[in-house]
C-alpha cells in the first residue's frame, strides 16, 4: 500500500500534467481532501517538488494564500541550465551536485559520459587539496562554469 506522501505526490503531479506544467493549490483544502494536517502537504512539496527535481515552488500567505508549483520547462535546455545556474548559489554539496547532474541526463540535456566527467570534476576526490570548509564553494563554481559552457553550445 502506498504511503500518504506518495499518494499526495502522485495527485499533484497528475494535476500539474493536466494543467500543462503549473498548478495553484490551497494547502488547507488539499489537507482536507487527504484527511491530513497541512504540514504533511508542506512536507511533500518541500521534499518532492524541489528545484533539483525540476520544479519551482512559490508560496503566498494570507488572504486565502496558495502554493504554486511549476514544472521547469526542459524543452529549452539553455533556459533550464540558466535556471539551475542561478538556483545553485555559492555552495553545493557533492550529493546535491550529483542529483543535478543525474537530472541533466534524465532530461536529455547531457549524455551519460558527460555526466560521469562532470561528477568526476566535482567530486571530493578531486577537491582533496581544498580545505573542507571551502569544497562546496569551489564545487559550485566548477559546476556553474561547466553549465555555462553547455549553454553556449
């Protein structure tokens, strides 16, 4: 039997597909529909609809606030990569970096071989001589520069 989180995720993804990539929901209404607390909805959205999984989430409070979930358009690889570059920030862990790279393969932005090279270039092994507290900074710079190179192609 599926967990409630999985059921909510599937429901939201179905809505997003039916609405051509974007949906606005009210957390309280969705919680009532699934007979759960609103924090369960927050949990699903914050863990299953993240930027690295190809979604943009915006939340508005007050006045019947809503949550807007948009699937990032991967039809334009350049736009998608620029979105990722701006969302990375100044630091990125090796794990998060690998998640992004895996998504690039899944979205046919890069080939498997390119992904393996990107993972190698951003791994802790290659950053071994960089102080531990600076590795995530250097990794973010390396990944962003590789992605900028891809946007030019």
